[in-house]
């Protein structure tokens, strides 16, 4: 494993994973887990080689080189570890997931190559195209005792009957395309895709009118039609219903002339959408991070058979939504609001039991009404694709719906909607990224993996909403900061003084004890970052908790530095122990760990388990890893009785502390402590500020020791009634 050999090896393994996965019919989530395990194995062993923790023992390849020399192929390149900044090395490791990702993507994209028809069609060839009819719309909610509507079937039928019935849209023998949302949903999350029940009622009504219905959607990069249809129950349902399911990406693909005035110009579409006599759009009613809502108009965007959806974002997603609706205007739109999806749409929605059906012969009006029910007071101004459709005459998005005309619902006009300013940031950022050549494939796969697969994996299913919640909070915090109260101002001043004292003492030690003269730029920047983070997080902490962790951290640091250094596990440049720098910088790092953990725990918000054994699961894993690596790396032979007693005490304090926290907090704490503590240890060792007993860059057990040290400090504070999880003032 090396920086030259790993990328092609991972690329080839990505291709092999795709081919083997298809041949053996491995489930997509299983393939993702296998891919992650492969990447983890490469990074883990390559990192150990880079830090010279492992000797290089590969026959022929090593030729007497050390692990780090092999990683850079120093005998060929002339590059050695000392020549490469740590940030560059971290960047190279960060690319590892991309190599296997690109291998899989290349095989996937190649397999999707097909012969496209050279036929060219235009607006005059669209069989479903009609002149703009007189606007009709209806909104039905169940149960509605006044109208005798008690279930969703009656609601769907009543909504369509209010538009003069299905026979006013469908004639005997008509081929009716029913566009439902299958690929744009997550099987485990109700409200992210069209319900089979509503689709079934529409199928029944089309048949009663004499039409021949089929249901359709199209592939995305990772969300394949047939796999999603299976997981959401559509395949079995369709067989029982006797209705045809069509993947538009597998149909005859033809060219369509959208016109020179359109951004699309000439684009590939399915022949099915051109030949359909009637188009009925049946979307799920949900929010969308980038387009505010995803309703009838956005549902038609899903008819594009091209899996490279990134190019449409590059052109301008709202413009593309308008033009596909202009070309293939749904004759009837039935918005499925039986179970809606709010918050982080379209794939990480929170379900809303809304019990509402919206129908119209105008997709624009239907979307405008649904948007008002969700909470948009003026869809024309607030939703860009509706504004375009309204201004260009595709439909009336200014129609006002009287919400009091239907039975009330607690969520009427009060859905949790994407923040408009944050949404604009996403759109702008995406557009900028897509200007990078070759970024389309990465965007396609990355967005689908991040938004779709992260919503399904058992352990990280709420990573996306957790991450986006953090991002939203940060952005909104900068946009809308509330004034401090006198009490909060006083608390912040006191806390800031505590951090200043810590920073001054640690900087004094850093300079007077000679560390600054030997420190690398990377370590100095990391140290300063810890001070800044410590100050930022300390200002948000309760003063009693801050003082408690301050004192406990100094105590833990003194014990560690005294007994571990005396045991010869590591030594400082001045040979002394414990230096002031280490003694007073430890609290700053632990405060930073606590602050970052308070945010990262949102990523693990999937945990709602209260069993004590589960709460200490991260602690058990850390203690096991700590013991294994301490023995494996030879440091157990150096451990004096005092060191053993110290780490046993830390382990007990850690178990005590973990037992009183939630599993999501404990997981986040471990990750932050390992990454932050391990990074600074490695930077310090590389800078020559300290060295380890066996001369390696950094023993792996040290990164886990940081978790134990931080736990011990938090455990001591906990003994005195200060639970550090509650330290942050919300």
C-alpha cells in the first residue's frame, strides 16, 4: 500500500465491486458497506506504514525501505516524509474513498451506455399536449364528516370528481402515463415517495374511464428504479394490481427539440412520454432543500431518463423544471398529501400525517395551493420554478386558497420548511461546484449516496439531517443573532477570562520551555486553533462546568505526564515532565472536544436507546482497542504499576461517565477525541516536540489514550455534579 499504488488498486476494486455486485446480486447497502470496509482497511494500514508503526515487509516492493519510504516510493521519487507537509498527506488519505468511488462510477456509467435513437421530436409530436383549459382545482381532506369523506380513496375520488371526473381527462383507449415518485424516495421513510394506495385509486379511475394506465419513474445514479420499486413494495403491488411499471430509463430514448429559447435546446427523453395520450402527475407532497418544494412540477423533472442529473443543476434546476413541464404539461395533477414530508427534504423528511389530496387541471395551480398549505404565503415570490411558470403563462401560481374551507389540521401553514437563505446557499454552492470540469459524476453519485444511502444505513441514517441541521444552525446563527442578556454577558466575560488565563499559561510554557523554536507551522496553527475553539465553546458553557473541567483536566494532565514520562513512554525536548505547556494546553483541547461533540452528537441522533449496556458500548470498544494496541506496539512492557493503576482509574471514570450519557454523545465524543487528540499528537511528534519510546511517528494506542484522558476529566467533573454534556447553554 502506497500513495502511488493505492489509487489504481482502489479504482480496480471499485470496478470489481460493481461487477461482482451485479453478478452475485449483492444488495446496494451491502456493496456500500463492503466499499467502506475496503477503504478503511487501506487507510488504516497505509497510515500505520506512513507513521512507521509497521515495518515494510512486502516482498520485492519494499527493498529495505521503511514504511514511510514505501508510502512515497522514495527510492524512485526521491521524496521522503520530511519533504511532504502533513496537510498534503491528510489530503491524499482523504482522496482514498474517491478512488474506489470513481472505479465503481466508471463501471456504472459504462454499463449505462446504450444506443440512442437519432429520431427528433418536437412539441407538435406530444400527444398529450392540450390548449390551456379553464382552471379547476379542488382540495379534499379526510375525514370530512360534512361531506361524508372518511378515507383516502373517497378523498381522491372526490377531488377528481370536483374537476368533472376522470372521464373529462381520459377517453376510452387512451394510453395514460401516471408519473409517480418512486426513485426520489427512501423506502424506510414514509412521506418521501408516492403512496401505493393513492396511485392505486388513480389507476382504478383511469380504467373505469376506459384508459390503459401505466406507472413510471426513471433511474437516478444510485437510486435505481427496480431496486427502489422492490424495496418500496411497488413490484409486488403492481403484480397484484395488474398494472405495468415502467422504468423510463429502460425505454426507447429519443431526442426532443425544446427550442432555441430553452436552456435545454435538444435533450433526450423517453419515447413513452411523447406517445402518452394523457399524463397524470401524482407526486408526494414534500419539501426540498434546493427547490423549496417538490410537487407536481418537480415530479415531471423525474421523467428525464438520463441518470446524469447534475447537468440540469448546472443549467439551472428551476429553468429545467419549467421547460419539462412546458413540453409535457400534465393533463391532471393529483398531489398525494396523505402523508407529507417536511424539514430536510426530499430524502430525509419528517413525516406529516396530513390527510389531504390536491387535484387540478393545472400543475402550476396545484403546486401553488399545496405550497400555501405547507406555509408559503406567496409561492410566486418564494418558489422560483412557480414564479417562472406564472410569469411565462404556463399556469396561475397566484391563486389563493382559503384554508378555512377544509377541516382544520394542526400543520396547516406550519410545516417546517427549508430556510430560504440556506437553500440559496446550497443552490449557489452546487452551481459553483458544477463549473469544475468532470465534477458531474462526483456530484451525481455523491449527492445520491449522501442523501439517499445515508438515510438508509442503520447506524448513520440521520447523518444527513444531523449534518444539515448543524450547517443550518451555523448559517442562521450568523444571520440572526439575538442580543445577550446581562446575565449571559457576565457569564461570557468570566468564561473568556478563564480561557485567557489558560491560553496565557500554555503559551508561556510553549515559549519559555523551548517548544516554539522547534514547532512546525502545522502544529502551531493547530495549537492556535485549539485556543480559538476553546474560547468560542467556553463562552457558551456554564461557568461552573467550565471551571470544573478546567481543574479536572489539569489534574489528569499532571498525572499522565508525570507517570507516563517517568515510565519512558515518551519524552519532551527539554527532558522534563510535566511541562507547563502540556499541563495547561490539555484543558483547551478537552474544551474543544466537548464543544465539537455537542454539535456532532446531532449526527448520531438516531439513537433513542436507554439501556446502560448500550450506552457504554463505545467505552468498551475504546478500552479494547487501547489495550490491544498498547500490547501490540510494545508499550505494555514499559508500563509501571503506577501507569497501569492510572489507566485502570481512567477506565473506571470513563465507564462511570459514559453510563450517564446517551449513546449518541458517547459515539461523537470518541470520534472527536481520537481525531483531535491523535492529530495533535502526531503533529507534535513530527515537529520533534516529543518522541516516543520506539521511535515511531505516533503509537496508535496514544490516540485512544486521549479518549481515556478526556473521559477521566469529565468523570471527575461528573463526580462533583457537573455533567459536561449539559455544559453548553442553548
